[in-house]
């Protein structure tokens, strides 16, 4: 016997969440059949492998027909070819745009060119995610990036609107797009350990605080607040008042830190303070901005080596931030104070996230 | 008189890129109707063009409106080369020619609007997919079409605008069939463009489009002609309409249509109970009749008149004929409902009759029915009380050799072929004492130049009115007369029951109050003939309910199970098939081979079918469909049906196993035990309670008949040898396996009828999925068809596993043998969600049999009741009827109960529902917006790139459904009922990477409103 045609078509497009998931994950049909069988589908229903295969193939055919539309979810909403229940439609889109953090982590910082698309087999090997899935994720990012890159208005909302994604997923994509727009350095060896989740947290902080606060067609969500970055140079004054700053911080922290850490801080305050403040003054240069995460991770490294725990760092950063506000240089200049505020919230949180992640 | 068609092309979207260099398209649209063509401007460089055109006007004859589809072709403009076609839209204008539903004649008092101008539904607008035979759907176009129609009362007119066609094989919801006029058929023959010489030089696209256009036109023409016939008979609608294309290859294409002409009147929305008050004869029947007259006053009457004169002198006149004849002879027309009149004229001794007479009749065919050429009806469900007796299945087949049709205008040979078959059917029906054939259908199967034509239906005695039955029973034997003498008593019973309870409880019963069960519910099963008066071997037994009538030991019917049939337990799907290999001969000898094999095949099919029913422990089969397919190497017959256990019929006897070889004795007993265990288990599963009481007092069959000269004339006739199975060789063992085939998985209720008999605590609450399964494979002998059919069914269950608990209704099988070793099996069906119904129904059901039996026993004892007893009996009896009716109604769209189970009824449905059933559970069909019939062709030269044959077919069916939905939506509907797929022809060539597929689909466009929870 040689089966030539075996199709099952329904009026409302039938989507099986399990099989769809397997398709999304890039398993070929034959693999999907054995996976489903291993999960006990055959046992539970008494279905032979042949039956499962027939079902899987039906679904796979439907999904591959749907794929063109999934690339453009707005079209999926209005198309007539497939009649899909609204909640099923949402599931289809949401799952299609879901991604593996590990794959995305590999893709971050790479140019989304067709050259890189060819190299995806390396990513696939490294992450153990099927190549097909890697390609889908790559294409998804590229597509979303291209559409929203130049779009004015809120990045998250734009993604949500254009691709009908949930807010959570849209936020993830917003971070990816933002990272790609500023071309942040994320792929250096030293940053390899940073997970996508940590990066996303940091990026969101940057996006929230360091981009233009005013909205309007001329402001893009994907651009840094240039004026702010320039203003950051003014924080140089703190470097000059380092002694005063150190004194205040030390007094503040003495009761809470252990003796060992306190001595260490006392000895290295200058290094720490310099690192934070130099970063601030250099951020207006695009190159430095791009290396933001690299610089931060270098700082983190130092504390790590000195045996600080997360809590210590948190206390230090808070004191460092708080004490500067008490100093005359900042107290008098409210603008500078605001800049300091804006700078430190992001940097300290980022440092903490990265510290925890390391 | 012409109609005016106005078309406006608004916009297009998602058009394909036709100009590769600029990645856009310069699209424009050609609109064509008949010979007139208009063009829009070219909308440059846009895939979503906005034409916003002027109104294009077409002035056409109304017959042309019916025949010609509106063709909208989207083109890409090219400055230097020929313009490329993007795709086409065919719009069937027929639905727009229907009278607006609000203006249809209404029952009892709606006539005021009818005198106004013939206004139609007339507007169609929406996004319709643009379809190309080589590429599939390529974008959509937004159009508005309006029609202004001027009614034509010319008596020689060629058009039949306004005759509404229903594919649904039932009386449409919200309508009342005032009159059944009978069978209408038509047949048109044409050349198939695919086989014309010009096909050798034109592109595949041109050839496919020529074909699609032609099929559209033929379909329209056919419908128009059938409409004319319906008008001639005096009807205003055709129900149970089915249309079929026979692709005869070289010898052309034959389009056939059959249906039932009826006069429909729209029911008022008010509770039907009020109509009962219309005790006055005049108001009862005449208003509706008048409306008919208003609409179709100037018709030809000659032919009808001729028929009357030919008719044998009947006792009562044929008032309807006169009444309808013309406006002028109103004076001579007896104004009232003819039936009431004739009731009276009999002057029956009891007062009860006049009471019955005052009730509104559901649908009363006239006695002129007998004078019709063919007393056939194509509906599968009938108003209660319509069927008096069921005779059984009648079928006829013939094998013909195709040759080129020389004269297209006179398709005599094809007409003659079908006429022969119909005459045969008619004579079969008459020979078993039946006056009508119900659920009549015709099918054909073609292979090369051999063609098998089949016709089948259920012979039955239908009640024009029951006095008529009495009259006709006079010329039957004594036993019949005896029974008919009892009838007034039964009438009395149900009549009182009617007046008290059921009516009051069914305010929204669409079929209007009924005087339904004028007889005990078991009479339907009684034989319309005496056991020895027909030229068939039969087994007759006494009815287990009333102990009076005679019943067959097994009942087969093509109709749906009539409401109120006394049955217990669940229904179950039965499928039987037989495969016969053919000799390797062609042409005449091939035809002879087939012809010789057919009776054996049919006999075998029947034997398996009956045995399967018995193994299930049941005794009746409804919705029987037998389909014969011929191929080059084999002949396949497949029969499907829904088995039930009818109370009046005897419990099925266990099939006996016999073997010649004594060595197998032990094994034989083992098998016999296995068999009886299976039956026992089945009886439990399908909740068949064996009634020991009914076994006694049965007449044993007396089969002293001689050799049968018509072995397979009636499927229900052969019974004795069916009980015995020989297990001598492996082939017979295989049959055993069939008999003990596994049941569908738990949670599936599978039937091939519209409703599931005996769903008990569950009820159908909503539509889930219409599904199409197509399977095709290369097989080598032995074909082992059973295994594949079984596997396919399993795969359907498996694929619907997430829908449990669900009912699979209207399961249709189709086997095609396209190539010598290839077999194609298609299954079409509907998955319906089951919910829990109110527990009261169950409670009522439980005590339903006892009172019935009691009442029947009493019938035996004393024929004349005193009033006291009478009343008690009536209430129990009516309770029984009532229970039955609620049971059915709860499953019907009328009710929406609080659901506890998995599937909840919906308040609203997303998108367009497509269902092969004639109803939408959880919703009510508000309006019928016309029927659609599409013929699509899809061809490809890149089968591999489209995902192989499966991918090709998959996307094609998906697209076909999408186009159907778009048309439904554009007509203002939200569902299609009575959906059918009568053809799915696939031809392909793997090494050329080519494939072509033809699909014929259609159904009734409806608007359904969904109930909010009560």
C-alpha cells in the first residue's frame, strides 16, 4: 500500500496545542510523532503510530499554510482562508513569537543579516534547539525589528499593535529591539554569562530612564536622551569631592558592613567611585555607551573578587547614591541632582541584577 | 421582463505581486454578465487597490439572471505585454432573486403584504476571495451587487425567479409546507470543454475557467428549469434539492437535479397554538392558498388539467387544482381547505373527526399525488403523521455504456436511462403496496465508458389524510381493514392528548400543531402489505406493541427516523461494504461483467448489513445510503446507516454459525459464544432493554416460497438466510471479524442521521466542526478495504479526540476508484458538542414504555372505552408522545438549556458555520438566503513544491471552504446548512509534477440567531 493522500480538513481550523508546540520547537513530523508517542498519547488513546503520524501531518500542513500569515499577524486577523476562533488565533500568534532565551542570547549583538542566518546552525548546535526553530526566532526578531525600528511612539505598544502580542512578550521584544538599535555590546566573552533575562531587566531600566521622557512623533523610543548623556559629564564634580563622599559613605556604612568588607571598601573606595563616575562621564560617546554592559560587568567582577555579597553591594550603592545627594555640590544644583538620580537608579539596579546573575 | 443588476467594485486587498521589478501590481477589474463587460480604472502600483467604481448597470432578462453568474475578473495591467489574469470571482445571482423573506406568504393573516411589488433580498456585499485555478486564492475583492427585479407574470416565461431552492432535505425551519406537489427533475447535457479540440491549444487556466464558467451556467440553467417545473405543479419552492455533475469524459457532462416541489408558507412568529383556533374552514386553508394564487396567478394550467382528466375517478374532487388554476374561476372553487371538506363529506359517525379536521394540518399532499408521474419525495424528514406505513427500501440500478451524445438539445438517452430507473422504483413501491417513495435519491458512478446508475428510496404509504387511508384500505385485505377500523379510537386518543398537553407545551413548535399520531405510534412500522400478497419472500410477525399489525423482522429505510417512533436505546452507526474484482475486459463485455456482478454485490452487502444490525442487537436501520462505485479492476459497494431498536419489531435473532466440517465443531461453538457475548455487550452499551414479554405470541415465519425471481429487489426482503453465517473459509472468517468490529471510543456517538437516537441524559448543544477526510492510496489485491475503512474511521475519532463528548452526525462515506489500483475514500461529517440536558427528560423517558404497553393491551381487550378509562389512557399516552417530542425538541435548535457538561451552548458564534445537517443546534435558523452550488477546479504544475498531493488537496479544500464562507457572509448569512460535497476528483501525474482536482460543493445559506441562556 502506498498512501498518496491523507488529509483531514475542518471548517474551523483545528489547532492542537501540543502538536503546535512541537512544530514551533522545530521538530520534524517524524520526531513529533515519536515524542507524542513517548508522552503516552498512543497508550492513552490506543492509537497506532500510523494514526498519530496522520494527525501530526495534518496539523503540520495546516501550520505551514498558516506560517505565511503568522509572519504578519495583522493579516491573520483579517484573512478569510482560515477560520480561526479568536482565542486560538491568539494562541497561534503568541506561541509563534515565543522564543528560547538561550537562542536569543546568542543572536543578541549580531547583525540580523542573511549572512548570519546561514550561521544559525552553530547557534542550534550550541543551544540544542533545532535549526528550524532558530531560524524562526531569527526571522521573528528581524521582522519585528524592521517594522518598529523607525516607528514613533511607545516601542512596546507598537510591537503589540503590529504583531498582536501579549504585553509580556512585547516587552521582551522591545528590549531586543532596543539592544539592537543602540547596538549594545553583549556578545563579548566577558558578557557571555549574562542571561537574556538579566539583560532584559537592565535594558528595560535603561529604556525607562535614559530615553526621552517626552513623547511625540519626533521622539523615538529607541533613542537615548542625548541631553541627559551630555549632562552626565557634570558629575565629574563628584570625582573632585571624592574625599568628602568617601567619608560620608564610610560613616554611613560602618554599622552595617562586616569588618572585612568595610576595610576592603575603605581601601578601594577610590577604584569603585572612579569606575562609576568615569562611566557616567563617558556615556555621551557612542562607543562607551555601546560598551555599557561591558563596563558594568567589569565593576561587578571586582566586587565579586573581593568577596562581597549582594546585600553588601546593595548597601554600598545605596549609600554611595544617598551620600552624594547630601553633599553641597549636588544639593545646590537641583538639575545635577536629577541627573545623578536618573543615572544612579539605572546603574545601581543594573549592577545588582548583573551581580546576582554572575 | 428584465431585471436590473447594479455592481460596484470598491476595493481589493492582499493581491499578489504581479510585477516583480517593482513588487506591486497594476490591478483593474472586469465585470461581466452575459455578453456585457465593464472595466474599472487601473489602480497603479498597489496590492490593496481602491477602485471605488461607479455603479455598473446590466439590464438582462430574468432567465439570463438565473443562468448566468456574474463574473468578476481581477487583472494586472501591462503596458507592453498582454494583461495578466490575477483571478476570478463567480457570483451566483439566484439568491438575490428570491422574494424577501418578510414578504413571503405568511400563514394565517400575512397576506396584506403580498399584493405589493415583488421585492427581493437583492443586495450582496462583502469581501470575496479572488480565485485562480492555477494559484488558488489570490487576494480579495470588495463588491456590492444589487438587483431590481420586475416580476414576470407572463405565462410563457422562461424564468422561475422567486422559486426558492433548499438543499435541506426537510421542511425549512420557520416554514409550513402547505402542499407537497411532488417530484421535480431535470437533466442537461453538454460538451465538456476539457475534451474539446480547442483544449489542445489553450492554456490550462483558460480551459479550467471555461469549465468552471460552463458548470456554473449549467447549474443555473438546471435550477431555473426545475423551478419552472415546480411552478407548473403549483409550488413556490423546491426542497430536498440535490444536484449532481456526471463527468462522462469524452461524451460530455451531464448535470442532473432532483427535488420536491412544495408550497411553503412562512409561519408567524407568534405561538402556533393560535392557529388552532381557526376552526373556521375558510380561514384555515384559504389565506395561504390565496397568497399562492396572488404570486403565481397566471400560470399555465393545461398540463395540470390534462392530468386531472387522466386520473381515475376519485371519490372526492381535487379542489386544489381548481383553486390554483386561475383568478377568474374563483367562483367555482370550493374555498375551504379541501381536507376539511372531504372529512366532512365522509360524514363519519364520530364527532371526533370534525375536531381533528379543525386542527391545522401540518402538510397535506393532495391525492393528485397519485397522478404524478413519480410519487417520489426527496426529503428525509417529514411532518409527524405524514408517514402512515413504512414499506422498506426500494432500489434500482442499471449499467450503461456511454457514447457520445450527438444532439445536445435532446439528451434522450440519459433521460431515458433515468426514466427507466424511476419507473422501476415506482413499480417496486407499488408492488409492496406503497403509494410513495420517500428520501428518494439518485447516484451514478462512471469509469471510462461504463456507467452505473442507481436510484433508491423508501417505499411508504403516506397519509394524504386519514380518511383516504380508510378508503384505500378497502381494496386491501381483511387484516388491513380490521386495523383501519380501529383507527378512530386511536385518533381519539391522540386527539385529546393534543388538545390538552402537548400543544400548550410547545408554543414554538415550528411545524405547527399536529394531528400527528392519529394512529398508535407503532403503526408506522406495520407492513403496508400482507405477507403473502407481494412477490417477495417476507417474514412477518405481529407488532410487539399493539399486537395487531404485522411488522417485518427488520426494517431498512433511507429516511431519518420519524419523530415519535417507539424505540429504545441508542442508535449506532453501521457500515458495510463489499468489494468485487472485475475481469480485465473493457467496453461492452466490461459493462456486462459489472452488470452480472451487481446483484451478488448487493446481496452480499445486504447480508453483511443485516448481520451487523443483528450483532448490535437492533432491528431497524434508518438513513441507509448505498453507494456503488466502479473502477477498472473492481466494483465496490458501501452501505451506511444508523441502526436502532424499534419496539414494535421483534428483537433481532442471533446469527447462527454453521460449518460443513465437523472438525471445526469446537471452534464453532467458541465462535458462536463469542458472537452471543458480543451481542450481549452491545445490547448493554446501546441500552437496549430486552422485553421478554414481547417475545411470546409471535407468528413464526412461513417461507414456503419458491425460487425468487428478483433476488435483490428489496433489501428488507431477504431475511432468512441472513441469520446463518457459514464459516468454511477464511473469507467468511473475515466477515466474522467485521461483525465484531470495535465500537467507537467512549464519548463518541456516531450516526449517519441528523439526530442521535436515544442520547438519554445528553443533548446536542452546539456545532463543533464540519470535517472532511480524504484518503487515497495505491492498493494491490487483495484490497482489504475493510481494514482501510476501519483505520480511516479510527483516524477520524483520533483527530477529533479533543472534542469528547461529542456526536458525529451525518457521517457520509464515499469510495471512488479513480485509477486501476487506486482507491479514494472520503468521509464527510459533523462533530456536535454534547452537554447534559435537564434530568427531567430522563425521568420521563423511563416510565414511557409501560403505559404504552398497557394502553395497547387494553386496546386488545375492549375496543370501546368508557370515558373514564379513556382519559387515563390518553394522558399516559399523550405523556408518551409528549416525552418523545420533548426529547426530540431538546435536541433541536429550539431549546437551550442550562448546561453542566463540557460543551456549553453558545450565545454567539464566531465566523461562518458550515454543516451538512439541516439545523444548527443551540441556534435557530431565522432566514434562508438561498442555495449555493460551486464547482471549483484547481490545477498545479508544482505538486512537490506545494507539499505533495496531500498538501495540494489540503490547501484546496481549505480554500474552497473559505470561498464558500465568504459568499455566505456576503449574502448576509452566518451559516451554511445542508452542506454537501458531491465530487472530489483528483487526477495527477507524479513524474510531471502535475495535479488537478475538481470539487463540487454547496448548501443553503442561512442566518442563524443564537439564544442567550434562559
